């Protein structure tokens, strides 16, 4: 890899991470939909989907984790970090595995990623509260996670197929 390619890759990581941080901040400013906690549109996952399909597995995981850490440090709490990190790492890992099968479009990968993120957060909540009684909440989060994931995957797929060169770095 020559120096220009390394420089371009570092710059692209910085741009995508910054965009994810900005979208994370914007999302934090949105009121909870229908006064139901935990339901957000998942705007930052647009960047994760774009990174996954444009840069690869490790890049998407790295960008997502750095985004989670920075947003939590700047605007959140330790508990927000834990909830986001578990949900984000689980969802990104599952999206990577689904993409590798070649059987899912960015929309399908993102939809399952949205639901996986919610599953990770509920697992943390069950651990923190010491009860599995909140697992019923997954039914609500599966619906909203799927809808958000489909929208995010649609947008991410369009960006990857129409707006970005096939090889970014």
C-alpha cells in the first residue's frame, strides 16, 4: 500500500467516523418516538452499512466502535456506552456474517442488524436489572428495529451503488 492510499484510507475513516458521530448527536436530540424509550431511527447505521459494503468487515466494526466510544464520552454516560457498545458490536458482527453469505441485500443485512442491536441492548438491560421480565419489550423493538433497519439499508444501499466509486481506497 503506497502512502497516498494509506493517507486516503485514514482520511476516509475520519470522514465516516465524524459523519457517524454527527448523526449520533442528531439522533440523541430527537425525542423518543411515541414516548417509548429505546426507539430511535438508527441514522448512524447508514455509515456502518456504507463502511461494510465499501471498506469491509473490520473497517465497519472499527468505525462503529469508535463512534460509540466518542459519542458516549461526549454526550452520554458509562451506561449509555455499555448499552450502545453491546448492541453495536452484536449488530455489526451479525451484519458482517450475513453479508458474507451473499444471500442478503444491504436492506436485509441492515434490518437484521437493527433487530440485533435491540437484542444486545435488552440483554444488557436484563443483566443490569437482574430480571428477564423486560424481554417482552423485544416484540416492540423488533418491529421498530426492522422498519428502521430497512430504511437505513435502503439509504445505505443507494449510497454504495450510486454515489460512491466501487473502490474507495
